[in-house]
């Protein structure tokens, strides 16, 4: 998994190349759809969330991620459905793609070559982007995301010239260098964050839609890589419910205990484009946490373009989740509970 995370920059470059080779810029262009619906699950679905966050509130149409067997009832021939499956065999995504074709939707598919998803796309004469994924789907997030950004740029939903993808790749290379295994913990931001998260119950709050996606990604990576629980929220909503946990049993410290118990840790995932009131809420939340002995960690996005800022957050979060797993002596790669669950459903 460490090698997979370190390959993130290469994924960006490969994702852009295969999207262009598949003719995606041209085939995705033309008339603008009423809405873009990304169908996917798990590590593939996060590509849709990243797409929506990168296009931002200025997008002239809704961008929705569907994690289900069925498309919403309103999706029809005026909409574009993007089916994303790392393997091309995810049953929920295949069901949604088949339904999209039946409803007459425009379809773009991204997934494994020679897969059932490719067969659905070819039969519908829809663009298909074959991605050379290796390992777990969650470890191929950039390989799956970049073709979606290329398609969005062709539709005029976001500015994304080829130079942007190289900037994203260079950003991820910089994170890989700082978070390399040989780098000591006190100068390795990935190891530092992992050490802060250890023996805590992370409460992860994003401070913008973009930061919220990165925060959700961190929570999911902690679940799958470190087999570790995490609570996800977004400001300002988290200030209307989750903040009350600061007054609960997980925020209390027993100073006389021989062994420290697991308590809350507030993790603020920050973006440079925050609403002014959200900035005030973030600062007030951090003070409130400190006053109640709840430790606080902060991750701040870097860069100008939203895709670069997203990469700066997700790159660090991915490393931290792997280092937390290794710190507990856990192999971050297998997801035996998911495998067992799938086998039980198939019985």
C-alpha cells in the first residue's frame, strides 16, 4: 500500500494519457447535459465527489455521486451518467450503468479493460476509458479521477489544461518525498499525523466542500487501511450536532488512570477558500476543543487550483492512514471483512 500511495503522481499522468487516448475530450464534449451523475462505490465513488468539489459551486449544472444499484428517478435522457469501477465488475455500478442505457442517458465508463463495464459501454457505443489499475480500488483514486476531470473540462465545467495535471503530479511527488518511509517521524507529516491519530477517536471536519471530500477520504482510508474508526463531518453542520460530543464521555480524561483511554481528537481539514463565517466557526471550534482537553490536528490545503489543493490534502491523508496501520502492526492492503461480506451475499 505504501508503494501504491507513492505511485499517486504516476497515476495522474497515466490517467490523463489514457483519457486522451480514449478520445474522451472530444467524445465528452458537445451539448451540455442537464446534470452529471457519477455512479460508483467505495474508492471509485470518491472520484465523483472529487469531481463535484473541483468544479465547485460555480458549476452550471448539478454533479451528483450515486452509491447504489439504482439511479434517482429524475435521471433521464438529458443527463450524463459516468460509471466508474476500478475492476469494471462492481455489481452496483454495472446495475446503474445498465439502467442509464435503458433510460437513454449519455454514458461514459471508466474501468478495467475487458470487463463487463466495458461490454456495456461498447454495446451502447459510449466512450470507455480503460484504466491500468493495480491493487485495491482505493489505491487508484487518481487513475480513476483524472479522466472525469478531463471530461468535465471538455464540457466547460472546469478549467483543466494539460499543465494542471503535471502540477498535480508534482504536488503528489513532493508529498511522497516528505512522507517517504526513511524520513523520521518529526519531519514526516504522514507519520506525525498518524501518531496524533493513534489511540484517539478522530472527529474529522472539513471547512469547505473541497476540504469535506478530503476529510471523508481520510475517514474512509482510516477505515480500510488502518481498520480504524473515524467520524466525518463538515462545517458549519458539525457545529449543530457533533460538537456536543466535546461534553461527552469520550472528551473526558481520567488523570488517575494507569493507562490513557481513547478519547476524541478533532481533525480540522482546512481549505484556503472558506466562507468567512466558517473560518470563525473553525477557530471557535478549535478553542472549544482545547478548553475541554480535546486535542486538535489541522491539515491545510496548499495550491491555487482546486484539484491541486485536493491533491495536497488527500496525498497526506493517504500516507497517514497507511502509517497508522503499520504502527498498529496491521497490513493496510487486505479488506477481509469486505471480502467475507461479498461472499455471504453471493451465497
